[in-house]
């Protein structure tokens, strides 16, 4: 059996907040408890949304928490580069392969075309199933085309190490985008290509991505790549039930640091919200012994103002 390799793959679109920090800690504990390697990958795929300063800050915040990694944007490693913005050629080759194998096709439809053809004029593309317009060739040849994966009817099943047995009707999503019309790879393609290329064996991430996993499994399948094991951990939510990502900057690690919160205190508390440790201040390394990702709390953890004030 090959050694465990875990990863954290933040998108540098804003500050690292408490919820991301908790996911990073759990992914790190999972890799370390297996004696495995931890990889950091910067998912700065979208040039419009990514901010270089945020990428620098995220690395700094993770180090402040006491997390470390063997491979990453700052360290390099055998599978460099570790920034998606520098891996465009790798994605292009994967997309070409899908096209050559007939597993993907070029599509000239705009979002509005998809919504209209699906009979839902006001629906966003996410809400409208792609009706297969360009399966036999672009409806409007000559212009810019996206590339879509051909999705056949059926379901995709997998066992998530936290969320349990999952089964999704993949045809419901329709043929989804691998490469946008502007040439940028889609997240679903890049994440699967990268996790496979970097030899990741264990993916631990927030359960907002659980419903993306079946599509990623289809990408693995289409490219003949072995998928990792998945563990989707429940997110931290505010007292109003809203995901923390949707709340203001007060929950950014930078704001907590500026307020004088100690990293060991935060680590101990974040771990306890997942049912790990006793809530006392701790270095990440002190929580490794006996850690099991399949024992983390399965309900979203609620962050109250008073808990934050006590940090
Ligand atoms: N970059 C994604 C995000 O920050 C996470 C991707 C993943 O963990 O697979 O939401």
C-alpha cells in the first residue's frame, strides 16, 4: 500500500476564516494520523477572482495555526507547480485527451442558451440541466467553445468516510463544463486532475463540496485515473445557521490574530467543535494520537458570539 497523502486546497479569493481553518486542521490531522504527507495546493484557477495577496496571507495564517506541509507553493515538491494558475498546460492536455477519446465535446452555448433550451428562461446554468444541444457538434461553429464532459444516464455511488454511503443521479447535472469558453479549466476538472497527479489518497474537505464529488468521480473515470477516498466534514455555521463563509470579516483568522487570540487556543477550540480533544489549548501535533476522521462530529457546529469572545 502506498503512503497516505492528504491535502488542503484553498481558493485565494478572500481571507482564511474559522471554517476553512477547521477544515485545514482536520485534513492535516487525518494525514498525520496516517503517518502521511500533507500537500498544500493553491486553487487560484480563476484569474478574475483570485488575489495573490490572499494566497500569501492564507499560507501565513496556516503556519500561524501550527500546520505544516511537505509540498506546496512555497516549498515546491515532486509534483510542482502547486498553484493551479501555473498548471494550465496540464489541464489543457487532459481536456484534449477527453476530446480525442470522445468523452467530451465542444459546446458553443452561452448560459442564457442553456437556460432557454432547458425551458427555464430565468434559471442560472446551475439550475438548468444542459439539454445536450452541442453533443453532435457545436450549434454555432467558428466561435468560442467551452468543453463539456459527456454524462450518460446512471448514478454514481461512493462511501464517504464521514457522510457515509452516497448515491447521486448524475444525469440530473447534465453534461458539465471541463473548460470554459475563455480557455480556463473548470474546477471539477482541475481538482480531479490535480489530486490524481499529486498522488492524493485522502481528500478531507467541507461538506459544501459533497455534491461535487460525483462529478469529479466521473472525471476520474473518463480519464482512467484512480480516485482518492473522500471525507466531507460538516461546516461551521453561525448562530443564524448561515455558513461562516457568508459572514463578515470578524471571523477571518487575521481579525482573530489582531485581537490577540493565541493559535493553541484556537486549535484546541476548533478541534473540540469537531469532537476532537478536550477543548484545552493544544498544538496540532498534540491532537494526532488516536485521531480518526470517521469519528468527527457529523452535525454542523454552531459558533456563538460568546464562544468567540472567550477565545
Ligand atoms: N478550492 C476549493 C475551495 O476552497 C476546495 C477544493 C477541494 O477541497 O476540493 O472551496
